[in-house]
């Protein structure tokens, strides 16, 4: 063997041995790096599982408190209404709240929980108790919206005016009786000028039709909410409502209380207000939002 060749061969052998020693270290390094991505998903999954378990526990405790421990937990009502006010906001936004409350009171009774901290009362005697309580019950933030002038609050025409006569026209027997009373009482009914003095007392059945229409179709059907501010609470209809509770009595609900108006409360029947019994029912009729006076009382002749 030539000396140069032997030196060259020894160099090759040494190089080969060094490469064999380095490769395992490189492979081991790469194998550790390859394993790292596989360690992240279990850690992330554990984190999300912990967060989900925590949120579930919080929601569970929150729901349990408002359904079983809260001072208003004893009052019945929809499940969602007892844990969140979004239920009431949804009904208000849909404009279905008056009819929804009528159905809820028929299902649950005279007092219904419509919010985690709010109650609705159906009894006719609850109206003066709530709205004549003075400073015992404070107005809620609902009234803050009336502090700013809204040019769209009133219009130059009222599409609600024909509704009373629509109810009359849809009931032929009622319409016939109205026409008969007007023809008998009103003089010169076909002329351009008709005397209207004392017509309210001379046309009792026509006035009964108007009252029945106001009962069926209240002018204002937004809940006028009040809030209990007294530390000792507020007693109403045999219940002591704690401080901080909101409460209201919607006129549309009272107008459809079967205890007051009978099981046919959804039927247009002017005879309810035509006899002596009708005079007693007048105190439960409040189409212009309960015991609050109308602003036109001072200017109407």
C-alpha cells in the first residue's frame, strides 16, 4: 500500500466514524423537537376543560340562587324570566308583552315573576296600591326616556280612532242597537250640525260601546314600573315585596282578568257597562294607564 493511499484511507475511516457519532445526536435532537407539538394539544384541551367546568359551575350556582334562594323565588313565572331580563326585553321588542302577560297570569295566577327582580300583578285592587303609594314606590329608569323631547311621540293623525266603530260594525246586533239609540236621541242626525250637549248621558249604550272598546283595546299598554325603596319592603295583596323589587300592574292584564270580567273577557260585549253592575266595573277600567290623569283633561271642553 502506498503511503499516500494509507493516509487517505485512514482519513476516510475517521470521517465515517465521526459522522456515525454525530448522526444519533442529531436524530435524538430532531426526535425531541418532533414530540413537542404532540404535547401542546393535551395542555390546551385541559385548559379549555377547566374553563368550561368553571363557567358551568358559575352558571349553575347563579341559576340555583335565582330559582331557589332569591327573595322572589317563591313567585311563579317563566324559567328564563327568573334568571335574566332578556326575556322581558324580547317581549317588549316584539310588542307582544301585553298579550303574553295575559296568558301568563291565566297560567300562574295573580302574581307573576317577569324578571329576576320584577313582579306583575293582575288584581284590580293592586292598581291604586301601586300607583298611589307616593314616595313609598319610586319610578324606575323607564321614565328617563321621557326627559328628552321626541318629535315622533305624537302625530297629526290617529289611526286608532276608527277602532271603536270597527268593533261595533263587526257585531251586527250591537250596531243595530247603536243606530236605534242615536236615531231616537239625537235631533237632526242627518244635518251638518248636530248638537252634542249632554250626549254622554243621553246615549248610555253608545258610551258602553266606547268603554268596552277601551277595555278590549287599551290606549297605553306599556308597563309603568315602580321600585320598592323602603328597607322593610312593601306589602301588597298579602305579599311582602323586598326592597329593590320592581312591580307593576298592566291595564291590559287587568282588563282581561276573568275574575273581574268573566270567562268571556275576550268577547266584545258592551252590556258589561250598561246596567248597574257596569257602574261598579268602571273602577277597574283604566285605558289611559291606570290612575294617572290624561293631560287633555284640562283643555277638553
